[in-house]
C-alpha cells in the first residue's frame, strides 16, 4: 500500500507503506515554504523488520524526500515475544513546538506483549527518548492503534484498542480512551472503556477526531472505528459521558469472512442546536 496523493506517491523499493499525511507544518518548515509530512510504517515484503519513517514534501505532494527514521523494530508479525513497532500517528504539540509520533511498541517484550509510546522532534531529524503512554501489568495485554485529538476546551483525547481488556470470556480488543491536559501526558491518566447506553462494547481499531458541529450539549468529539457492529460514535467534547450516537462505518479485517467496506456520509449540520 502506498500514500496516494493528488500528484505524487511514496513507495520506497520493497517497502510497502502504511500511513497518512500530516499537512501544512509551516511552523517547522523553512520560512515562506509549506511543508506537508507523511509518517509511514515501512515494512519489507518479507516482513523481516518494522520501521517508522518520516517523509516530507514542500510542493504539495508532487515530490517527496526522506527525512528521518523514528524507530526500528523486529519482525512484523503480531505475536507476543517479538519486537516489532507499528501503527504510528502524528500530532503537532504547539506548547513546545515539537511534532509527536505515537506508536505501538513490542520491544519491551520481557514485560509487555505490546505497549503504547511516543517520541517527539523539534526539527524532524532527531527524535527524543521513548516515553510510555499506555502499559498494562499483564504481559499478554496488547494496547494498540493510538490516535489523539485536541478538544475545544484545550484538553486532549487519546483513543486506543485494549487487547486483552477485562470483562470478556475470550480475548477481545475493546476501545478505550484517556483525557489529558497535554498531548504528551497520557500515562498517568486512567483508561475509560467506550460503551454505548444500550450496553454495546465497542471492539476494534479506534480513530478519534474533533468536529466543531455540536450535537446537543456540545457533543463534538468523534471516535470512529471498525468492529462487528461497524460504527462511528459521537460524545461530549470533554469526555464526561452521556449518550453516544452510532453511525454505520466500514468492514472488519480477516479472519472475518466479510470485509466489505462502505462509505457513510452524514450532514452534521442537521444536529446543530
């Protein structure tokens, strides 16, 4: 898989990319130039290693240049005891003018099946130390797929799946989230399981964003994810609870026999009050 753009595509030889674009980093670019950045999980076709690489474009994606490597891990197979890294997510931290890369990390494999960490950079070239965001004491637990968003009250929300989360008779991946005053301070905050009022436990791969459209009482934080119910959910922007609104979403990966992907569009303006 590559990063498809209006005018360009990034594909290093024999390293399929799984990633997304982080646009318009003017504040980290040369004065007068617009920087568009992409972070990728760069994995060779034989799955022999896992890398998180940074590419940048100053011409709106027409051409791309390799900038730096965030981290390198082992064999790209999701088994406990191995040392792979993957599932990166980027966010700019305006408080210290650094770009933060969150990702799933199995390198501490003597104590954790997988935990969530982040590293940050001020120049896109040198990356700081590894900081833990989410780690659980049971070695087979696998929190993964972190995404973050800034909320209108200035706080930050951090969504992830909790592999091995409590309350199930079988191994499941319930969706959790954390709230923090800053984008690099999620470790001390408690994880909150994402459930609907009718008792549906959301299970799958979360992706959290904020939308300015209020849905009664400022319900403007959105968590979108893939699970057997295939839903997207909306909740109050401060994470304080209340109802969740469910909207149909995409398919489910193998071993499911049905991975159909649908496109769901909803006019949020109709919910403004």
